[in-house]
C-alpha cells in the first residue's frame, strides 16, 4: 500500500516541512531544501508498516509510528482523520504529532516502529569475507554504467580500478566498521561499500553487497549513486559514516 493510496494528503509539502522542523536533520541533497530524503523515508516507512500490520485504524482515526524523534527524543507519529470527500481515499492526513500531542487529543495508541532486521550481526561487515563483484551487471547494464564517473567509463583498465577500489574499501571498513552502511532492499539487509575510483579520499559510488548462501563471501550486486545509497540507508537509521552524507 502506498501512502497516497491510503490517504488524501493535501498540503503535503507543508506537512512534510512541519515534520522536518520537528525532527531536525539534513533532509535534502546538497544545497536544495525540497525534503526529498524525508519524503522518500515517509513513503517507504508507511508501506513497510502497512505490510507488517502496524498501521492502527479504527472508525475515528488512523495512526502510525514514523520511526523519527524530535530533538528531545519524543516519538513522532502520522495522524489521519476520516476523509470527508466521498469516492476518495478513506483517510485524510491531518499531520505529524508527538505522542504527547496525540494524548492531548485523547489518542493513547502506541504504534510500533517498522522492523528491518532480526539479527544485528547483519548490520556489520565481516572483514574475513572476500567481495565478488558482478562486473557484467555493473559495466554492461546501461543504467548502471552511467552511474560510473565519466572519466572512468571508457578507461580500458576500469575493472582493475574497481578491484583496487574494493580492496581500498575493505581497508576503510577494517579501520572503521561504520564505513559499511546497511540498507534495506526487497526484504533483506544489504551493505553499502564506498568505491573510490578517482580520489581515494572521496567515494564516487556505493557498491551493494550481501552474503552468499554459504555466508563466506559477499556478492557485489550493483553500484548506486551516493544519493540513491543515502535514500536507501536512511530507511533503517541516519547513516553514521564519514562518507555517506546528503
């Protein structure tokens, strides 16, 4: 279920800005102020919660836990009223409120957060494992190929550069485990690995890896732009890494 199918969301940008002010962090890429990251977060979080049966609905209202907190670590929920317009969505997005504010309305529900993982070990890269990249997909898929820096695309040694960048990434992770950032994709946890192709201090891409069935190797599935990687990682938590930032 998508949020906009579930509820009529009038003045959505204004309400998202309201949420952004309640939960201050950088919710836009670069110098922009469009809250793109926050919109992506709310949309995907709602869909995950709906699939888990954690969106609370009754005759009078609906509510879900955004998984976000104010600067005082107050839980923030989305609150819906019945939609008065017939033939439209059942619910109307009233806004985002702390549990204290909801309690002042007489709403005492305590909706649960989305659950993205069962085993915390899945969030940490195992430096004893090799990374086996899927170069056919990274180089031959047109969409993936265009994510590679232009100066690298036609370089006849690009595979060697990638191999070197993967080795460098493993050393970065060995020095600081936070350099491998977890993301949630299609029901499973994967890790995002920094790939530095031009300057070893500045990642150009994020390699998506997950363990094989035997659990003794990581498979490098595809590469993402840093913006794409941040959007995916933020669904679980705000990335605490030196290289993946909006």
